[in-house]
């Protein structure tokens, strides 16, 4: 249920309301029509999970939406999530424990905690086979978040944490792909118009 497979054409995939959202052509059978944040009409197919073999990991910096993590799967699918998000943190923390040639299952979730009715938590569970992929670090190994003031309000800055996770993930990824700890070209601009509730999809 909700599983996607290989496609010969490049597909752009995001997350909307806790589900995988695949951008498709207008009036595609089974597609859902909605108006995105740019007030543009889009058509999507929604799924509970996405599965594919990871073939590249990129950090894309786009002025319009801000930086985001781009996970290429099966050389044809482009999965995009915001850089400063639970999606990025959990995926990068799992990279050292991923089996390179095995399919990865991404299962998004979205819920409101009982004790915090005004807060919505978005994230995903990453699996290979029937097992959840564990994160490679415990809290004592990770940089602490720093509280900063933005527009007069305190917020948690995750810049150092994300920089650490990205740097360590790229060491592992490059070693798996190229047999070296020196990262290959891991940043490029992808042509995709995107927008979502927690992602620019």
C-alpha cells in the first residue's frame, strides 16, 4: 500500500500533511488537486511510504525557499525536504548505518502531542527491510542547539548540529561510493518548483 517503484522519468517528491506527495501531470488518474503556497494549482499522488535505493545525497541552496536536503533514489526520483527539519536530521544521522545497495523505506508521520495541542510534529521513520535504521549517534555525541533571538523571540539554532551531521554523513557516503573520505561534488541546483506545509513542495 502506497509503495512507489522505479520510473524512467525523473519525479519530484515531497511530503504534504504527513504523506508522500508525488508531483504529476494535470488530471492524472487518482491525483489530488490542490493550490500550493505560491497559489499555483498542482496535481499530486499521495502515498503512505516511498521506497528506493539511494543513489545520491545533495544539499541544495535555493534563495526562494531556503536550503533543503535532496535525496536521489533509483537515479530517477528526487525526494526533497527542508534543510532545518526533523526529516534532514534523522536521515543524515542514519546514513552511517544504511546498506548502500538496499532499498530504503521512508514513512512520514504527522501528529499533535496530547500535552501540546498547538504543536504539530512532522518527521519520518527510515527503514530497510522490516527493520528501522538506527541513528548513528546519541545525544552526547552531537553539538548542542543554541538559543538565539530572532525578531525579538527566542528560537533554537540547529546550524552546528546540521553542519556536523552533514559533514559526517558525507564522509561515510563518499567512502562508500568512491572509496575515499573526500566528498565528491555533492551540491547542485535541481530544476523543480516545490511547496508544502513543512516543505517547499
